[in-house]
C-alpha cells in the first residue's frame, strides 16, 4: 500500500511521468515547429533516435546523432509522438519517451 501511494504521489507531482534520471532530455514539450533532444556525450556514436507517430508510423530516424539534435516538425501533424533511443549494435531500445506536437 505504501509503495502504491508513493508512486501515485510522484506521478501527481510530475504529471508527465518523466523521471529525473532520463538519458535523453527533450524540449520544448509541447512542441510546435521543432523539438530538441539532448544526448549525453558518448551516446552519439553508438545510438540513434527514432520517432514514431502514436499509430506506429516511423516519422524520423537520426542518421548521425549529435549531442544536441534538433528535429524540424514540418511534416508532423498535431498529436502525440513516441521516441526511442536505440543501441545501434544490439538494436535494443535503451529508453523511450513521448512528446506532443501542438499547432
């Protein structure tokens, strides 16, 4: 009961559900014309970022990931999008998150 209550309180205090120990930081959220991903040093050579629509369509994949990646949202419609930080060598998703496009 205590565990459930503390989880509920942390979600209530942070409504996005994002925790402070995320690998990727993204902003602004919600976004209108672009979204910027901040990736820690060392990840840019071994990882890629993929963005999917909420319906599962791949909208973007980074070819050369940099520590600060800005994605233009010209082709993105209003809605919710999911990003994956993927380890290139294993193909495994290291982290996932979401952001909103509002126009």
